C-alpha cells in the first residue's frame, strides 16, 4: 500500500469521530440571552475506570523503587497475577530470551504500549520455523527511572486495544514533570558468581515549564549488562557438535549458551505546548539502541567455526535501533475529553547473517551483516464523553485507530530453491521482492453504564479491516456488581484477535530443511529431498473468546483481596504446518512443500488470586497467585508455552521509619510441564523433562536520607537458588533457561 495513501488515511482516522453535544436544555439568562444548560453527569477518572474493570493491575513508581529491576521492566511486570516470562512456543529455542506472557497466551499476544502508543519493534526480528524470535521483546525501551506507573490489563479488559492484545496489554506510562524537576540515577548489580554478568546503569531526566504555555522533558540512559561466561552451562548437555575450525574438524560438547549481555542507550525529548486552555500538543522524538554481547546463543544446537569465534570474543552480533516521532493532542471540552496521536516508529534490526535452512537455522554463519527495516505508522483518536440517559450515568468512549506496517527485508529472503521449483516463487532468493506491508483500520466504542448504584455494565464493540484478511469483529461485555460495600462481583467476555505477522504472510519467505524441520513421516526417502516451508498470504487472524469471572473484596483498613477464573478458547492460532500442501516440480528429485497454517483450536484456563493486607502502621503484605488449569493445543495436546503450573508472588513491606522501607519478597514457581513433541517435526521426545518447582527470595531497603537523595540497596535470590539450562531445544524439556543466582545491588538517585 503506498505510504501517501496510508498517511492520508491516518489523517482521516484522526478526524473521523466528530462528537456531538449530548442531552441539554435551553433557558433564558437574566440578560435575555439563550444559555445552554447541561444535565448533571458523573465524570469518572481513568483510574476509577481501571478499578472497575476486571483483570487490571497497576505498578507504581514506588514499587519500582522498593523492588528495582536490574535491566528490563519485564522483571517487575512478571510479578503481577497472570503474568510469566516465556518464549513464544514450547520449543525451548531462544530459552533465555523470555518475554511477557499473560495468562499463558504467549508473548506474541501481549501488546506493549508506551504512553498509550504501540511498540512493535520485535516484529522486525525474523520468526523461525517453531515460531520463536531472537528478541527480548519490547519492555526494555524505557529506563525504569522514567516510569510513572505500569498498567497491566488482562483478558477481556484488553479486547478494545485491537490486534495483539488477546492475552493482555502492558501500558508503560512515563513521568511528566509539572514543576521544574531534574534527577540523576546510578545503579549497580554485582552477582556473587563470577560466571554471571554484572549490570551498571546511569540515567538523567530534566523537565518542567519554560514559560506560560510550554514545558519540556529530556531524558537519557546508559545501561550495560555483561554476559554470562560462555561455559556457565558446561556439563549439563551431553550432546556433541562437530564443526570446521580453520580446516580442522573439531568435536566438542554443545553447551547451551548463558544469558547474553545487553547494552541500552536511550535519548528522548518531549515538548508540550498549551495552545489554548484545555488543549495541549506534544511533540515527541526519541532514539534507543539495544545491542547484545554474544555468548554463543543459537536457535538449534549445531555450532560452526564463525559462531565459536564470535562467542569466544564476546562480540556484538546484533543491534536493534528504534526511532520514534509522535504528535499528540489532548483536549478538554464541555462535553468530554479527547486524545489523538500520530506516531512513526522506525526499527532497524542489524545483525550478522544467520542460516535459514535445517540445522544451521538461526546460527550465525557469516561475519557479513544485514539489516531488516520495519516502519510502523499508527494514528489513533479517542473521545471520552460523559452522558446521562434515563437516569443512568454513562461514560462513552469512541475511537478509531490505524496501524500500517512496512518491512524491507533482504536478509530473510536469501534462501534459494535448489530442489525443483515452487509455482509462483522465484527460485533465486535475491530476485524476490524484499518489501512487504499490511495495514489495519479499526473503529471501536465502549460505554461504561451505571445501571444502578451497585451495577456497572460496560459493553464494547470493535470493527477492524485488514488489508490481507478483511473484516474482523470484536465484541466485549464487562460488568461489576457491588454485592455489599465490601464485596463485588466482576465478569467479562470478549472476542480478541491478532493479525498474522509479515514473515508468516510473505510467500517470498522460504525455509528449507532436510530433517531438522521436516515433519515426522516426511523425511528423506527415495527421490524426496527435504522440505520447504513458505509464507501463506491467505492466513486468517488468530482469534480467542476470553471469559473471566471474579470476586473482589475491598474492606476496612485497606484490605484488598480477589479471586478470578479465566478461560480462553483460542482458534486459528498460527503455526508452521505439519501437512504438505504440495511438492516441488521439475528435476529428478522433489521436496515436500509446507506453509504456515491456522491451527483449529487451543484452550487456556486458570485462576488468579490477589491479597493486600496492611498490618498496622508498620507492615503491609501483598501477594498474588496464578494457577494454570490448562494450556493446550487441542490438535496434539501440546502446551502453548512453558508456563509453571502455578506461580506465587509475595512481598512484605516494613516501614521501619518515615524515611526507611524494608521489603522482603519471594516468588515460588511450581513445576513447569514439558512439551512431549518437537515443535518443528512432531517427533515424540524420549524423556521430556519438566522443570521442578523452586523459589526465589529477595531483600531490599529504600532510604530517603534527605529530600534530595534516595538510596536503594539489597540482595536478589538471597538463598542462591541458581538453575542452569540443559539445552536450547525441546530435548531439554522445560529446562531451557538460566535462573541467575545471588546478586547484590546498590542504587542512588538525586532529585533537584
């Protein structure tokens, strides 16, 4: 789709909803003029609306101070009910690259927002045969010290956000100084084990008004986490690898790589102009660069001399650069308020070239570099209109959103077709077009209706039109009923969806294998020579019917508790097909042809519980738990991702003095079931190994020793429960990631 057309559509989306004045009467003023008198209505703040919706958690800046993250915000988001860190499938590939997984729906079904704007940079990373990416996700583009709060929406509450929110939404909201403000922060974390990497972080923020109508914010961040030692997992994997090292064949154990290092560099600027009372315009620009420090991580276990040399040298082998430019308008009117924005997100994914076929797939094979460029244009307008109709106070939300994706990918199209030909696909990868795109335009409405003082009902409807699969309808219904002043019942049901990504849709993206990716029953026999997997432009969107019902208690003295049951029926999940759609033609030999397909059905269900218990003036206990009842692909009985059977998070705050808070926290992970079939071939595993249950405990202190200076210090993994991965593919079962051991941290923050 031409960009000029998309930008025109973006402008249309921003102007699409022109609200009209609601209920009103006309009377005469003492001067004889006609005056419009609005009916009395109740206005609910965004915070109040969040509290009414089921499946919502909020992380405040103070929470980040008490339990600081070492590198990535995912480290604290994972402690919310219903949330874990996993890979995109149960394959075990890229095991240490874990991302936010809400309610077992997988990271690809978690939508990340920064100040309400979508973050889609991970889509610039090639998707492998098993559905995994070499990506940390999109939660590490904001330094922790810049965060005001993080809103985590789960299940039906997230359906109105469109594609990619089937599991939930994480909205990272940044600080906006109202008075002149500055801060400088330093953070250091030192592991006890010499084989684990240390972290150092420094950042600054300055901002505030610079006149009657202008204010600004400028921030910068440098964060460096060193990699684990290359041999940290030595001895846990008894497989051997043979590769050529300068003309000599070398046979060596295939140790699974430890955690890679990462270097973050962030710089951003925000200028806010109050053009008139009640109307503000934000001009925003930012650039972030994330680069890895290599330890030998690869998609499969096969290594080669290039990969081996790079791992020994600790080289930077890939670099993600994200640039954003956004224009936002916020308006307040007599009849309501609005927020509209236009954002351009440019991501450049530059890395050493990797293999695209068979065993070398996802392993670095060359010191030549290539770049995948992804441009995302998002335009959105949302209007919140308080209304009164037949005695019922309402909060009507109307919105429209356009998302357009443009990819230039010469890197993933290098695979030639050497066994026969596939109709419609040029056999020479270099001759195929590296360009692909798709756009989605959505319209949505949601009405928060106070039917009675006890009952609030929130119906919603979203209609999306995608340039590839056409229309998709997403209705939703949430409700909250106050049984007593302390007890309330909350429930929700919604249909959510996720559009296929550009790798899955692009027929020019070809993968070849002669065994590592050929489904069982289609290995090399006779004249058959391997298998091809191609993109599928006819894919339908993934859809899910998400249901939940919960009971909440908000009692005296600040006691909060709740229990929620959720059940998601997941349909048309996209996976690499296991049944051929044809064979290559021409030549003596032939290869089976597979493609990405919509898997008919899967199911996810579980329980979430939460508790906050103040204990006098000195202590407060907070806890939550998640129990996964089922996470299963109905076609083969396999788990959708590697999620523990249950997870319990708890923290105890001790307000030792007005300026000192001590926090003891712990997370207990139940047994993590393993897949029993390989994700790429469907072959049964001989000894699928679950990961046993374990507990991680932490201790920290926050000391505000002056109004200007804050000190944070503590110990993570106090009891040194250090766990090593046993491999990077399904043969390792669920033991495919490292759990870091004991570490000590110290942070200082100064404000002025």
